């Protein structure tokens, strides 16, 4: 099985949580911990916040300048800590979430707000209105665990940037007064870090005040960072407010655990579409075998790979970036080799707010003389029929 789902740690067993402090300090405590035995809120309280704390459970933890945390916080859920390889610095989970010293060496071309989202925020709200019919509504600046390559690290995790009630209200008012908007995507930060009550407030305000919104979606990485966030209560909210799509953010097959697959199954029963967006990251998922495994792993859980992004040029992101040539090669390695519905659209979100642009290899080309040349998925080049005349010209 090329995309076998990894078994959970066989040593995982119930443990008397009351005997433990909030953070699982030793490897033994971590391995004995069963995340499904307690609420997601409790699990969040057990997040690791420093490299010092991680030293109790991982080997070869880098010595870093603690000013990293001021720049962009560190949080690691105990569930993700269990997925991290104890010894391997190249573990794809460690690479995504362990802050590293190089983050502080910002390159001159890197930009804090590389997508110019602040520029497109409307009327004192956190609604980003860039495309004609749809908006991105940033409802919180907190996340379960902070991905080091985050495009919004300029405000995500920063307490002084928290989204306040007035901004939310301005956002509802903006939606209310713009009937041309028929699609609203809740994001952040991570909307599922809000309590069910806070989330219900937002969903109900949108549904009551902006009935012209036909398509309501939530983007969240919490199902990957802490699958127990998907509860029957959350599913009831998604059903009640007819959230038509939940987009998760899986980057590696290692993140598709039995617990994740199980909770996704629960979420699918609500009838919502489930999509995935990945970010192409050097050293994490920039090889064809890994991407094939990831994409087939997603469809096997009933998740449609939606977007695959190139890593944005936010400050400190250079360590993850790939060349366009490499990205095109990765796409070529998917199309035709794995199931069609498992192939995501590759996109670059243009620096300066150009919006998303698809990265599409040139499989079919028409030359000036009208001849059509096509490259098969295996890379063979063929001359095809002239489309207009329906004949194969000499
Ligand atoms: C990505 C994005 C959307 C949603 O785009 P889709 O291609 O419809 O998924 C909307 N607004 C902004 C600002 C975005 O970045
Ligand atoms: S979950 Fe999304 S918003 Fe949060 S840190 Fe990761 S990339 Fe950034």
C-alpha cells in the first residue's frame, strides 16, 4: 500500500491526567497520553511554548534566540508532539512547527504583508475584499499551533492584533451592505480556535444579516493539529448554519492519522464539502512520492485536494521556498499518475495582492501555423489534430 495510514503509537494508553501537570514533560508522559480522553480545550492547555520544554520529549532540539517567540509565537499541541520524530531533525512535523534560528534572518525581498491583505481590508473590519464576489473574513488571530511559514505571521499570534468585537461588527455590516458578495470564507488565524459559542455568534450574524451569501466556508488547520476539535457539537453548528465547505490544511501523509481520519468521517456526515489546501515546502513535501502519498491519502479520507500553494514570501520564509521550475515538475509528477480528483490546483498567490494565479504546465500548445502539439503525462510530445479543421495535417 503506497499510501498506508500510519498506526498510532501502540504504547498509547490511558493515563491518570490529574496526576500530571499541564505540560507533558517527559517522553514517557507524552507517549502515555491519549488526546481523545479529554476535551480539546484541555489539550490546548498542554501546548509546548518553548524549545526548553521540547527538550524533555525530543532529542537534538536547536538552541535558539528566545526573541523568536516575540516575533512569532511557538505553540505545539501534545498531539502534534506525539507525531514528531524524537530524533530526526528532518521530520516533516518538526520542520513545519519547530521555530528555527534562520527565521530571524529576514531576506531583503521578503515582505511582512506579502499578499497586501491589509490594503484590501474594508471599513475598519478584518474583511479582505479582493475578488468581485467573495471575501476572506479574518475572525481571530490565534491558531492551535503556529506554522513557521505562515503568510500572516505579521499579526497571527500577536495579542495586540486580536480581532475585537467592533471589528467583527464592522465585518458583519460590510457583508450586510454588499449584496454582490455571495461567498464568505472564515479564516484567521484559525476560526475553530474560537469556542462553539463564539463561532455560533459569527455564523448566525452572517446568516441573518447577509442572506445573499450562498456559499459559507471555514478554513481551519485545527483538525490537523488537534483532531478532537471536531466534536458532535461542532458538527451540529456546521449543519445548522449550512457551512457548505470546510477546508483543512494537510501538508504530509504523516498528518493523516487514524484519529484525524475518524474525525473527518464525523465531519463528512454533516454533508459539508471537505477540501484541503497544502503549501509546498522545501524539506517537507517537495518530492513527488510524498505528494502522491499525501493526495491519495486525502481522497481516501474523503477530502478533495483543492489548492497546493507555493510558499508566500512572508518574512523569514526563504528556507521553505521552491523554484517555479521545481513546482512545475511536482505537478507533472501528479497529473496522470494519481487519480484525477486527487490532483490539486497549484497556485501562486501573487506578491502585492495580485490574487491567486494557477501554475499550469503547458501540456497543449498551438503554434502560429495552427498546429497543436501535446505533451502526454509521460512526457512524450505528439503532434495532434488541428482543432479547427479536425484533421491531422502533414
Ligand atoms: C483565497 C482567497 C479567497 C478565496 O479564493 P477561492 O479561489 O475562491 O478559494 C478569497 N479572498 C481572498 C483575499 C483570498 O486570498
Ligand atoms: S494555521 Fe494557518 S494562519 Fe495559523 S499559523 Fe498555520 S498557516 Fe498561519
